C-alpha cells in the first residue's frame, strides 16, 4: 500500500485529493487484479422478435465479481477506459463470448447470436479486428453469430477511420450495431455511409412511450429509409412493447422480457426449454 512504500507516498491521502480521485486510484488497482485473477463474468440479456415474441439472440453484459459483491459495468467501465485496462478486459469478453457460443453449440446443439459491447478505446485499438477474428477462429464460431455494438461517440474522433474499421469488420462477416442511438452527435449525413446493419434505440427514447414518441418514431423511419434493423432497448412494460411492435420495430430487449441472466439462468430458461434452436 501507499504508506508502506515511503513517506512521500502519504501525498495520496492529503485532503486536497478528492474523494473521486482516490476512488479512481483504488478502482484502477483493483481492476488490474481483477484482470489477473479473472474476476469478471458475463450475463446475457435475451433479445426478442417483437412480432412473434420469440427469443432470437442475446447481448453479453459484463459483471465484476469482487469477493461477494457484483459490481455493475457503469461503476468501472469508464475507469477501465481511461486507464487502458479496458483492452485486456475487452479481450476477455471477446474470448468468453466465443467460448460460450461454442459451449452452447456443443452441449445443446443450438447457435445463438450474441452481441458484445466495444468501447471507444477498444474500437480505436488497431488489434480489435484481429482479436475478434482469431478468437472466433479458435472456437470455430461463424462470424455471423457475433454482433459488435459500438456507440456513436466511438466513431466521431475520426469518422473516416471509423468507417474503414467498420467495413473491415463487416467484410470479415461480423455484424455491427450502433448502440445508444440518438444520444450522441449523430449526423444523418454520415449515418448513410456507415457499414452497419442495426440501430439500437436508447432506453431514453423508450422510457416515455407511447406518449413521447417523437424520437422513437424518427429512428424507426430512419431505419426503414436506410434499411437498417432496429432494436429497442429498455422495454419495461406492455405499453412500450405494443407501441414498438405496432410501429415496426423488429427487435427488443428489456426488463419486460428479462433482466440480464447468468449463464445458468439463461440455459435453464431459454436453451433447455427449447425456446431457441
Ligand atoms: P448498453 O450496452 O446500452 O446495455 C444496456 C444496459 O441497460 C445494460 O446495463 C442492461 O442491463 C440495461 N437494461 C436492459 N434492459 C433494461 C430495462 O428494461 N430497464 C433498465 N433500467 N435497464 C435495462 P448494464 O449491464 O449495467 O451495462 C451498462 C453499460 O455498460 C452497457 O450499456 C455498455 O455500454 C457497458 N457494458 C456492459 N458490458 C460491457 C462489456 O462487456 N464491454 C464494454 N466495453 N462495455 C460494456
Ligand atoms: Mg449494448
Ligand atoms: Mg445500449
Ligand atoms: Mg443504453
């Protein structure tokens, strides 16, 4: 610890250091250990075809199991991003995702499409494509079972490089979804040029449906115009579900259907019951 290693290290504990900065330091150190000790686990949130209410795949969402606690990604992804630890964490997510798809294929004879979240640092890292490719090859996963979710903001630093990278992922057979759509600085001008297949309507635009539907309506219209698949996230009640279904949204996920499930729960509820094949 800081106080073992010399008196000048006490600087860390001076009152002018904000609570927040010291929390960051502790989180950073703990995250390094978490990578080393493999303290992460994936949860799986089912995605449904809204017309048939049938499950069509899932999104992998990371959790950090620290002692007896489960820490949510909103509490550590940002620090992981800012410190670069997201790179080894992201690598773990990609391998674990491929491993799980392979396990489900071998054990239950079903191929379940899975979406993974990639943050800005990961997307900008030049090894991303190679990592995704090599893990999908290592586990013999068909690339069309993997969907990469990137956010609008991840693409904005250099849109030309972003388009190039997305195109490479697409050429390799992976599909790409634009996550949290509507919350970033979207410009319709560039949206037409992105080699993506899916837009995910952010929960923010689902939460007040059907009353406040201006944004959701616009995104659905845009989806039809640009021939993009639309996924709504954060569906929590029947009114939201019905509105989205009636207004042509193909796919949805949310607590109305399921919370993210542990692997065991996902298998028990969906795979063993034969809901997905
Ligand atoms: P996201 O990709 O937009 O994921 C959706 C988040 O909304 C998830 O939170 C999910 O549990 C939550 N959610 C789903 N349905 C509902 C609902 O009906 N109501 C409400 N209130 N929430 C709902 P989670 O798992 O805490 O993840 C938060 C964010 O952390 C994700 O947002 C994603 O940006 C990031 N994240 C999660 N896993 C990973 C990962 O493996 N790698 C990276 N880089 N980021 C991740
Ligand atoms: Mg996502
Ligand atoms: Mg999202
Ligand atoms: Mg979101």
